[in-house]
């Protein structure tokens, strides 16, 4: 008995359980779920690409603001100390703690910026309905691979927990960089919820400009 398999290009693998599904065109504003585990496989949101790009641009600008402005200041016993994100990173730049400074800089600043920049590079022409740029697939692949290593949200959660404990010992003034970082975390969550990776990969298959 001969079994005829559908073309591989018409198959979508679930990112959670690897179950294969036949890719079909979806009506606007609908979603397709994995039959095995219920994970969203595909979405059809005509405006989603533009929204993702807008959120990525906003997060990029806010990340620059987060590392440029004061993060917080402490007042205790007549002493005043203000710090920024870069000051927090440079606090570990001596002795055996230097590798920790590099790791902190990469996980909370460099990697998020690279990921956002790669996403902006890959999606920019698609929003304008133009062919993908040269290297757009590589850029989007980098953005996807760096997603687990972008830890800005973990940093802001850790800082929030620390502030709760420090608030009883000193007067804490939250700076604009804190709110910028919090905004980056919220925007990143919203952006990742909108991304339909299958649709983006399909759009990037178009000939490069």
C-alpha cells in the first residue's frame, strides 16, 4: 500500500508537542490551535504585523531611555545615592565579579536590544508590503533564538522585590528609567502575544529586495 504524504511546505509543527498539522488559509481575526495540546499555531490578524513593528520600535526607544536616565535614588541617614542601570552593571566590574557584570549587561541590555533591532529589521519592509530585506530570515531567526535569553522582565521583577525590602530602611525614589524598563516588559509581553511565527516565516519567503 502506498501512502501519499502532503507536501512538507503545507505542514505546520506544533512548537510545544511537535504534532504536525495541515496549514490552511484562515479567515481574518481567527486562530488555529494544536489538536493535541491546544497551543496557538497560526493567527490571521491583518494589522498584527504593523502592531508588532510599532511595539518593537517603542520598546527599543524605551530601552535606550532605561539605560540613559536615573533608575532610582536612595536617601538614608542624610546620605543620598542615585544610580542608573549602567551603574548597577559597573558595580560588578572589579575582580572576580567582572564576568557577572558582562553577563548582566548582556542579559538585560544587549540581548534585548539585539532582539528588538533584528525584529525591526526583519519586519520593516513587510509592513510596507515590500519584499524582505537581504538577511531578514537570519535576523528573525536570531530574534527567536535570543527570546529565552532576554531577561529584562526578570531584572525588573528582582528590582521590585528588592525595593519592597529596602523601602523600610531608606527613602526610595523611583526614576524614569524604572518606568521605562517596566514599559519594555509590558510591551514585550504584548508583542510576543501578537506574533504569528508561521505567518512571518511565510512572508519572509518572498524574494529579497
